[in-house]
């Protein structure tokens, strides 16, 4: 049985593929889905991706994945909505970092959120002018949970325009209570 302190500090699930914790301010569930919990097209092909250990904020080693080179980028994640706290506004963000020397990010990337009720939200982000060497939070979208929600919330990061790109690291997808504006 997990103790409250464990949930506040976070517990790893599925052999460090996921991490769950309770947000200190709100008391609501949050999740980090690390790259091994995501579906990455050609993610196990060493010519396209490389897997590395990375020290997480909790001082635990977790795996991140770095794009070597690819023309068809498709990263997908999903989570049972019932694992989240009910009656809460959530946001999903992909945690990514552009490596020095990255290229091919001139065209927009598509971020898509699909909810169990059939709603689909899509937005486009361009990484071309984003800073290199620091973690970026790319907001996929926001949604509200309700009591008794069933089904999966799924989310995608794609760039399938057919041009070659390289130098993007994925730390994972963060699902957390939406940040309130000051």
C-alpha cells in the first residue's frame, strides 16, 4: 500500500515507464509518461533513435530518447482517464529539448489531443526558433475530467511532411492539473 508521502514525492510504475504523484498545491493526481510508455514510430531502430539514461529531478535515472534522423515523426501516448482526479482541469505537455546542431524543424509540428467523448483538438507548433539545450513544454491541450469518466485520453506529436529532421530529445508527456493564471 502506498503512503501519502510516497504519492507526493512520486512513485514509478511499470518499470519506470510512468511516474505518478499528487500535486502538492491541488492534491490531484499527475503523471509523467516516459518515452518507453509512448508509442514511437521506429523507436527501436538504432539508425533513427538512441536511448539514454537521464537523471530525473527526483535523482532517479530515467530513459530519454533522442532522434538521430527521421523523415516521419510520430509519437503517441494514452492514459485511462479514470486514473486522473475527477472534476479537474488538466493539461498535457510533451517535454522535449532541441540539441545543439539540430535541423529540419522549419515546418510546423502537429500536436493532437483526443478525448473519450470523441472531441479532438489539434494545434501546430514550430520549433525552428525555440532555444537549444533546454527542456521545452509543448502544450498539447487542456481538458476537464468528470466523475465516472471512462475511456482513454490520447495525444500525439507528429511531423510527417517527409523532410528529414534530427536532434530532438523526448523526456516524455506530462499530464497535470492545469496551471492557473496569476
